[in-house]
C-alpha cells in the first residue's frame, strides 16, 4: 500500500448543461419507469406481509443484513447508516429523475426512446437495459453507498498541480459565417491530433486544433462520476451497439482518449506489425516506425520502473506466476514518476498522466499552434473540378460559446457558423466520428465506417477477505499475455485490471434482485476487477443515425471472438482463485457466484489448487452458460479501423501516407486508420502512426514551397 501523504483538495465543480426541455414521457410512463427503478434499487424493510412498493423481509433476515453491513465498516460514525442504506430506494436519491431525463433526452437514440415509451413490451431485452440505467445512476448519486464503502470522492494520494494555460480563439455573435485561415486544420485534440499538432507547429507551419468538447483544467479533475460521463465521454457514456450486445465507451474530451485512459503505454507488438506489413504496408516493420514509437514514448516519459502495484494488479501478477502464465508490468505515460491514483478515468488532477493535453498540445501551443474548443465540424470543404472533389480546402462547422460564467450550464451561450480555410486538413476525430465526418462531407468510398474493431471485453470480479480499496493505485499496471495467440494467427485475449470506480465496475455486474444487488455493492471495497480483452478478428461498422446523424454502431461479438473471450474469463478466474479470492463472479446474467469453502487443507495432504472439485464445477457452469447475448455483457474502450489504411481504394480509406484516397490535402490520423485490431491498448500505436503521417504532411508542404520558389525564379 502506498504511503504518499494526502495533499489533494476537492476538484472545482463542473456544472452540467441544461436538461432537455422536450416532453419525453407522459406522466403515467414516468410513473411506470420510476417504479421499475424502485424494483432495481428497492427500499428494504421489515414486514411479515408482502408490499407492492418495497422489498419486505423477516426481522431476522433484516438483522443479518444490518450486521453484515456493520462488519464491513472499519470505522462507523453513523450507527444508523446500514439501515439508511437498506431503506434507500432509487426514487429517494436526489437528482435521479433529472439524470434519467438527461440520458433519455440527450443520449438515447430516437428509435430506442420509442421502445421505452411502449415500456415494457419485449421485457427480456428492455429490463436488462433499464436495470443498467437505474443501477448506473443510483451508484453515482447514492448518498449512502459511498459512505458504506468508505469511498472518497477525491483521491487520497497525489498532489494537485497546475496545467498548461490554453488561450482559445473566441468569436463574437453574428449571423454570417466568420472566415479564418491557417496552413493546417486538425479536427480533434486526442492521441492522433497531439503529435500531429506538435510536429507541424514545430516545423513553422500555422496550425489550428479544433475540438467539439471543452477544456477542463486540472483544478476541475478528476470529475465526479456523475459529471464525467457528460463532459468527457461520447454520448454521455450511453452508447450500446444496435443489438445492445456491447457498450462502447469512447472519449469526447479535450485531449481525447489521453484525458480519460488508464496510462497503459504498450507499443505495437511484432506479430501485429508483421501482419500489417504483409498486407502491403511495409512501413510498420521499418526502423522509421520504431523511431515514431520511441519518440512518442520518450515525450511522455513512458516507463515501468516507477510503478507501485495496487492489490488488483499484484493479484494478476502473482496469480499468473503461480499458474505459470506469462505476465508483466505495463509501462505508464506518467513522466517517469510514480502515479498511485485510480481516478484518472475521470481526468488527472495531478497532471502526472502525460496525455496530449499535458504534453503534445502544450508543445504545439508553445510553437504557435492555436486552439478552438466547442467547435463541431460539420463538413470538409473541397475544390471541385467538373463536379469531382479533388482537394480539401478547409472545414465548416458551428462554434458554441461558453456561458457568461465560463461554463456550459448557463442559458446565455450562443453559436456561430465558422469557416476555416487551410492547405491541409487532418481528421483526428476518432474511430467513431472520423468516418461520419467524411460521409457528411460527401465522400462515397464504401469502406468508410467499415472494418470496425472494438477489443470486446468481459468482466471477472473477485472478493477478498481483506479490505482492498480498489480505487487506490494505478489502474492498469500489469498484463497477462499467455492467451494472446489462441488461433495461431495472433488472435486471442489479454487479461488486464479494469478501472475500479463504483459506477464503472458495479454497473456491469448482473442484477438478480434488489437486496442481492445492494449487498454485492456493499462489498466493493473488498473487490478486484478484471477484463478478458479480445483482439477481435471479426468486424462491424459505424454509420450515421438516419434521424439525428449521431454515431450508430453495428457490431456483435462473433462466435469466434467470444470463444477466445471465454478462455480468458476462465483463466482470470483461476488467477483469482490461487490469489486467495473468497468469491469470484462474472458479468454474465444467470451465472452463479463461486463461494470458496473455508475448508483448510489437512496437514500432509496436497493442496488441489484450481483442481478443487467445487471450483471446477463452477468453471464448467461458466463455460456451459457461454457468452450469449443478451445475458453476456461486453464493453469496449478501444475503437479502431473505420478509416482503414491500405494499398487500394477498394479495400481501404487512406493510403500508406494517411491521405484519403482521391482527395489531395485530406488526411486521417487517429486509430481509425489501423489496418486491423492492435491487440494492445491503442494509445501508443495511434500516436506513432500520427507522428509518421504528420511528418509526411510537413514534407509535402515544404515540397510545395520549394516548387513555388522555383516558379518565382
């Protein structure tokens, strides 16, 4: 356990935008929906008769629940807290209905809203979705759960630091578009945009970086879980695939994924580089690509030497060793410093995680780059010859101001249409949004939006006898790669720790009953959580919603990829068992929790380890149940491939230089250009590819200058 002193004042508030003002549900529909909420998170009370409103139990069972909750608290200032926790239901939580209204109004697709309005037909699928909805909001807003757990809203390790002082371009109100010019416009501010902006600005070119979201400096970070989804995650974190088989968590923040990721800094593996080179992209096995990998790692101070593993990551390392599995430490982009904080998925207030907003973008600013926040690019502009788009000439979009208090919650914000003319346009909006921008701009390549890889992940959780406090310590500092090549062609799984904030982990755990779910949540401080992360062979696509144009995802984990995921889940469960877990569970509905018996091995008798008959029986249950939708739950934090790089316009969107086929001056530089799934957390690969692409853009601009100079002579 780290001994670093606490020196972390609470972050500043991050008020949310106004609630949607449309009438989403009728009063009777709200009544029904909130009644479901009180079924998911019920008031538990003593009664000898059944109640239509609350969950009733016998006095003896209620006393047992209270005793268990009291025993789980090491220091209990409020002797009535366990009773308050049991008596709390969903609708008693302040702000819960407002949260539901925001989710339904701002983030749920219109076709899904129509489904909710007819509530409650097709219950098997609908009830799972509504359970997730209410569990997610309750966990983030409950006034008692955090106290039961001893969970601090602010990290107890680390020191708050000052970030870079960005100076964003502002615009005045006006009915006509404002036109500005630059050499290069970069759309997005994440892991593709950062290295690109740095390289081009340091080469002496004028650069403007535009971002749809707003910058929140370190004094606002890490945000509360209830705010982070709105300010930092695409679609409020409510983004299921069309068939609800997988939930997509994609950054939509200044700094992109580098603002909310878990610091894992893994270079592209050799077998993946060879696969891409064998497809005609020889650059990936060249020394130049390795230089790009090393260059971006050096800028962020990537290292594994300073790591102090928390309990979750120690279990993965030690358990893998006991089973003979290959496992190692994961290098971190923390500037060569120890970073013992588990809250960075909501932003880093210590300014130790060296994402783009802390490293590459300040470098670009110091070299003269300019920045615009709150700018939604609607389309790329082109020069046309005979009706054919031949060259990108800039972008057009809508800028929205902050309010008069410098936030986004006020009603006095205004918008203005902006046109930015440029010699080069670099699209770095991310795998989910870059292809949609190309489509909105009128490009017709059939590959745009296809070839989507998601690294689908499923969860394993374990409860230990001792208090773990899983929210403390680096999130992902170890990986087990024993099962990364299950098909002999580089497809398999990696076993990794997952972020252990209550809303991020408990939301994905199966609900079997209100009382059972509350008691499960109360054990969170003793839990460790893991994912079986698949390098997926099979793909999906993204496309614009026909009603409002937002990103839609057509993707279902294939039987091939789910088979690999299952092997990872079983292996992770074994790791937890040999590490001493008392309970082990998965995120698949209908699979029981393994509860370890307290039988000691008799002296002189061999310890059966994972051959324990009761454990083997449970593993057989997990395999037999399988990973079928909708019972199985998958999530994706890695999106790749929708503007795939290749050697032919028929099979890809960009050429080996990152240039969009058939369009001079238009490039894509983000994870969407990956030829296939990276198999590792994609930050470093994205940065290295973008480093290469942007250096090529600089060479092209300089070449044009030389030609113009010769022409003048």
